[in-house]
């Protein structure tokens, strides 16, 4: 028996109301189509502008499996470039990040501006009249940025980013505006976690309000044993649907868990973090006017906003899903700092410590469960994955912003995801580099 | 397994019950502690001297005992090797991490455990319900190249060493971690304790599969 079956005659019949077929997680042909039709086929998160603040800065990223470079040119304009020499195909950039006015391919030294144009080739007399330098720039991705979040696509027929993901971006505004005037800065160190599972297991989980009381039993038990009740995530125990959290359809595949109504005081419900007492005392002594509000923005937002297909804004982190193969994914957690003239810098020391908590005591258990899902889903005789929770209980309603909303354990987010997934996978929009 | 862990054979230790109530606040990680870590980082760069017989008997033996207790999963005894104001730190940057990329006051790390978070980690490992530790990790630590690195700090000893750590969980491939460690030893109540342990992974900047065990 081969591990990967070839694609059935199409995608028909694989996504049903309330259940999806296991091959969506295990079939390599489906994975390959996702890498063009979802990643780059729709607006796909690439980078945050704070990672390339100055002219001529760049970062290298992936757009699906494509290696791409996000650059700022000398005038500060953003570009998305396919990292592929137009001569014979080598990558022109081999660094993860840096500063460069030009990318010179190490193989035969064709040299490209950081805006993509081919600037020079060695021994140019070897090229005759048919050689058109203007047509030999690096492939360009359509990029747009919203409040520092840079997205890219190769789909030239999509509406502008703000129209396409308008609802999700309005929720992102609330995540960004917790401290008026503050800017989010990505810190360069990250948690990079390997999951030997399909990337969608991670997206599925990002708005799964059903799992925490169970999948995170280790964290919850440890906290209770050490600190009693009252610290973070206690709202995930018991009948969560009787609580105040909700999930919502944030449109076009985006999904949202809102936990904010469960949080009476952010600082009081924070997870423990090294240096907590020392810095709380220092902040209160040095900045009495803003201290309590400042301590609150140490703590995660109480929002999980997932922007299709790869950006998960959770707590204070940006998690980015990087699929590597049908059963292998990197999950990258970018820590964020919050900077404003009137915000105590000590807040960020505590934010760094707090953003180490969940990758240590929470996420690893989920990743282990995703891997076990992948193992289970490889069994050919069992076809279906059930995503029908609260589908027909009458619990969903028109909530804030007119969005379909449900109790937190509702699998509405998964159904929202699969609807958009199918639409993109069946789309015959042309993917084209500029 | 606990039967083998009596004090007589493996040294003194805590019980899990003691760890539950040990250090449930975190008052000592302040600006001056972060200053100390920056000073440490500068000092680790220096050339070290091979240990004398006496230093081997106290300092190298302590680090080898630490490895042994970790490999035996004797975490309650392991914590007993640490000082009251201790730190267990794994930067998320490669090599001898430069301050501008690895200063923990401004960056996240793979692990940055003060005494309280070490207690959390042990209690977490002992819950028995962490899916990431079902089945549990077993490790084999190998340390060598112990040198004493000069420090300006009175009463502290800096020991640098190279390490390899193999980790296996049933059903998963062997993971190999390697790099160097820095141990800052301090005297507390008449014996040497680990004040600060720095673990610099060769591949700290890359993705890892499940680092929920202790290195
Ligand atoms: S492949 Fe790039 S210059 Fe030849
Ligand atoms: Fe989770």
C-alpha cells in the first residue's frame, strides 16, 4: 500500500456539510495544489514591516513552497520578489535577512536591483539583439500592506487586500489598538516548532475552543497544583459553551475566537512569568499614572484571529504556518513588542517572558495531538473527519459586526475554513508573476 | 523507578510535594540580573583553563551529576543542584549569541526559567497528561572539554563545556542536540550549586521537534 494516494477525480465529494474527507490531510497531489491555489492564490501573509524598517532591508520568506524575498527599495517601497534567477534558475538570495541594494546571483553574477529589475550581466557581448534585459527582471509578487502586515499574492484578479480581508482587518485593528498610538514591533528571535502533520491541522486548531480543557490538561493541572485557581485559561474548564467566549466567521476563510468577555482584569489573570514581581513593582514605582494599564498590555489580547491561510494572531504572538510537505509543517511564533513614547519599556521585558510560556507548556501538547491526527488519518478504511459540532443545534446567531457567531466549542470556524478552501482550490484564477 | 532514587545513592533531593510550594513568586529577575547575564555573555568568550584535580572533583563532578540526574529523569533531585536565585537559559540564537540578537531582556528564548518556572516545568512533566511527553523523553548527555573561564565576580566559578544530548521518545526518531554549555557555580549553604546554566544549541535558530525535555 502506498502512503499517499493519488488525487481522486476531483475535489467533489471531499468537503461535505459537517464532514471532510481524510485525504485532504494526506494526499500529496492536493497538497501541491494548495501550494499554488491557496498560498499565493489568495492574499497570504509574508512579513511584518518592522522586520524590514530601513530602505534596502530585506527578509527571505516562503510563499507556499516558493522562496521569496520581501524587500524595501532605496525609496522605502515594499516589493515581493521570487527568489529565482532569470538566467538558469538559481536562488539569488541565500540569506534569511539583511541589507542589499542588489541581489547578485552567485552562479554567473547576473545582478538585480532590490526592486527586481535586471541591472547587469557579466560579459554582455555574449548576448545578441534578442536579449531583452527589461523582460528579465525577477518575478514579482503583488504585495500590499495593512498597518505593517505585508501580504502577497500571485493572483492578479483578487480585490485589494483591504477589500478581500476587510472584516478580519477590522478585528486586527482592535488587536493593534490596545494601547493608543503604540506600534507592534516583531522581535527577531522566534520559537520555531516542527510538526510532523499537515498544515491544516494547525489552522483547524487555531479557532478550536473545544480542545483547551482537554488537550491542555497538563498546563491546567500544573497551574492549579502550583497556583490554585484564578490564573490564566481557567475559562477553558467545564462547560465552555455556558461561558462568555465566542467564535465567529470573519469571512473569506478567516476565523475569530473572542475570549475578552472572560477577562475581568488582564494582569490578574496572566500566566506566571519570570521577573513578574520585580517588574510589576518597578513599573508601579516609576510610572504610577499608567502602571495598571501598562501591566494589562503585558498580557495576551484574549483574541485569536486567524487570517487565511497562514497567519494566526494569538495572544501577543504572530504565528505563521509554513507548510513543507503534506505531512510536515513548521510553525513559527514571532514574539511582538509594543512600543509607544508613554509606554514603560519594562512592559516588553515581561512580554518576552510571557510569550515563552505557551510554547513551553501549551503548544507542544497540541502539536503532539496534530501528529497523532496525521497518524490516524493515514488509515485508508476510515474516510471522514467530523466538523459538525453546533452545526444544527440552533446555537449560532448574527453577532457583533453582523458576523455569524457561535458558542466557543462550535466548529463553525472549521466549516468556514473548508468553504473558502474549496472555493480557492476550484478557482481557475490565473497565478502569474508580474 | 523512584525506588532507585533514595538519597544514599543519588544524593539529596526534593519531593514533588515540596516543589509544588517552592518559589511560587518571581521577585529576583530584575534589571541587575539581566545586567549580570550580559556580563556573563562577555566573559564566556574568554580562553579557559583545563580544570585542576580539585576543580574536577567538585565542579566537573557536579555537572556530570546533573547530566546523570537528567538522564535518569530524577527532576526533583536535579532541582536540588540549583541555587535559590537560579536560571536555566537556552537562547534562540546560534553559536555564542551576540547581545544584539540574544539579549533575553529584549528577545524570546527557547527556555528562560527562573526557579519558579523550573518548578512549573517539573510539575508539568510529572502531571503525566502532557501529550508531548506521552511517551516520555529519555536522554543521554555527554559532556567534555571542561574549562574554567575567568570571571571578575567574587565567589562565582564559570565552567564551560561541550555537550551532545541524544533524546528518544518511543515512536519518534532520535533527536541529537549539541553545542556548548556554561555553568556558573555559586556557594550556597556550604556547597556548590548551579547559579546559572546557559545552553547554546548549535541549531538554536532552526525549528525543533519537541523540546519539552530538559537539556
Ligand atoms: S543562474 Fe543566476 S546568473 Fe546564472
Ligand atoms: Fe491549543
